[in-house]
C-alpha cells in the first residue's frame, strides 16, 4: 500500500499545533482535533517518515561532568547543525 505524499487538512492542523507547542501530548492533540490518539500518532509518524516534518529534541544535561557521551553527542549535533556553543 502506497502512503500518501501530501498533507490534508488534519495533517496541517496537527503541524500547526505542534509548531505552537512541540511538547503537546498526542492525547491533547486528539481532543483538540476531535479524533483518536492512534490517528494522531499514525499521522505524525507518516509525516516524519515522509520528511514532511522533523522533530528536534533539545535536552539540557544537568550533570554534564558525569555524562561525557551526551556532551560529545551535543557537540556533534551542534556541528552538524552549524550552531556554535553558548559560552
């Protein structure tokens, strides 16, 4: 079965709500859009898989001295995104 490669009105509404609040739970999205959480989860996965949206997670490491691997990954991500470190 071929996945659709365009966005419909619900996809657009999902992306707008995620843009306003990227941390909104799928259950809250479902309530706002009067649909099921499964529908929201499925649509978000499809949008990500088709590179129509990208989700970015930024985690601040509290105890950076104890987490050298996370710091290394953070540096690699900053380099890949061409973001300089904050001093």
